[in-house]
C-alpha cells in the first residue's frame, strides 16, 4: 500500500485538548480549534499577540497568582529545555462580551519545549485542560448548589497551591546547589591552555540531568627535574556535591604525590592508601602519566581506568595499556602497582579521558575505544582546543550521556 502523507497541520487543529504554540517571546504562533472554543477568543485575537496581554491576571483579585505561576513555568522551559507540568491553577478570564466581568476558571497546564537543530528551544507547546466544571460539580445539589462543592474546591485549590509552593522551594534549593557546584568546578577543575610550553585543552561534560560538577577530574602538574610534566585523569563513582568533594580530595592528593614520587606507579600507590580512608572513594579509578619532554619518554600507570591514547605524529595510535591494575581502593593491603613506558617523536598528542566518552549501553567497550582512536587519527593535525571539540562532537550522542565525561589533550 502506498504511503499516505500526513497533514500535521490538520492533526494539530483536531487535537481534543486546548493546545497552543508560543514563541520564546511568549507570543501565540498558533492555536488549535479547541483552544479557540474554550478560551472564548478568536484566532485573530490570539495569533501574534503576547500571551499575558490576552490573558492578564484578574485586577479585582489581589491574591491572583495564575499569571505569575504560568510565566515562571514557561521561562523554566526556555531555560532548561525540559517539560514542566504545573499544579492546578485558578486563573480567571475576562468575558469578551462583558468587559470587566471576570469568570472564575481552573486550569491544569503542561508546557513542553520544541527544540531546533542547534539545541535551543524554538517553540513552547502549551497544553491546557480546563477543570472548572469538574470542581464545581463535585458535591453540589439542588438544595445546596454550592456548599459541598465550595468545600472541595477550596481544599483542592489549597493543596494545589501548597504543591506549587513546595515545587518552587525545591527549584530554589536546586538552583543554590547548582551555584555551589559551579563554584567547585571552577576552583577544582581549572582550564589551562598549556602546561610549560606544551599546548593543552581540557573539557568537562556532566551527565544528563546532573549538576555541573560530578566525580570526574583531570590534572596537569609541573614535575621537578628538567622539562617534565604530569598529566592525570580520574573518576569517582556518583554525582552531585558529595562526589565532587571526594573528587577534589583525590585530585589534590595525587597532584601532591606526583611532585615527590619516583614515578606514576608510586604516586598511585600513595593515592590508593589515601582512598581507603575517604568515604565515597569506593571503586574510584585514575590514570596518570609522567612525561619527560627532553627524552621524549612517557611513563604511565593506571588504577582501573581506561587507557590513555598516544597519537604519533605519523598518525599511528597507541593505547597505553601495559600497566593497568585494580581501582584505587581494591586491596586492603596495597602492593606496588605496575608501571610502563613508551617513546614518542615531536608533534605527538597525548589524550586522557574518562569512561563517559567511550562507554555505551549494549556495546562492547572496544568499539568506543576504536571510535576514539579513529577520531584522533583523522583530526590529528588540529590544535588541541579544536581537536577536543571535534572529539566530543563525534563521540558524544546529541542528547547527552548518562555518565559525566572528562577529556584532556596535550600536544608534545
């Protein structure tokens, strides 16, 4: 049977509930037939008009909050790109045939984003169910047409207002926590553009729905004795401020240990002992590299972490996987960790990362490693900043990932 083209405009108009499309400026772009019928406004009175010019708050009710609540919901959708279901709202509407006559109305609104190719909200889908008659009908009789109904109405409305206020307090608390997280990120995960004379780039991408700081971290340090630098990356299980706090402790400890250790294995030995006394450091992983730029030598060790990648100047890729051991706190009595080394020529690129970059559900981890190696080889001539953006663009799915991701690239 031949495919039949679907007239989505006709579908939109025939939707059984009240539905409107709003621009980011909260101007009506379109409304369906049910919206016109129930609102009592014609399409000409709606299309191209500012929402709150058409439906202002009742000026005769000093306690009216419908407009303010709806405005806050719509701006949340624009800011977060997420759907927002509102509590039951009393939002009075003026009778168009009798100016000054305001009708008491109750609504159940839901606002959802329509996102463009660039990820920005281009329209808001504003769906409304009117429940005025339902509230009025509950409990009314001929002898007492409004007594029981008014009691239930007041109770329902009060509960809805309480829910709205509780949701607002939760949003404010989340906003404060996010501000703290951003401050932690800036303090603990700086973004150096080079270490000594070597260009570098770092990137951090939080998991979908997580605070901007989670458990992944990276570090670049100057090492004593010639042109030597240390590059490390790590991963703490979990999200939020608790994981960020653990991350900060481990990162600082490894940074300090690296400056006095004989090599990366000894630095991880020290970090492993420290992780045993840190609540929340269970199953944490790390990989660290010591780079002697005078001798073109990289010494490395890994504690349960995905292997760093060395991209040689000729395009060859080498996974530094010959010194991989268990996570930091895996042994009650730590034993010396393995360590290995490799050489490179000028112009090589060293890449460290966390598993959010390569791991996908229902996929072998080797597939993610091959994708990473291919992207690094194909774009090896890009500068570290551009290369970092290219790698994230090619490897991370458009909708984001469920695990946070750290990436560090150093041109040697």
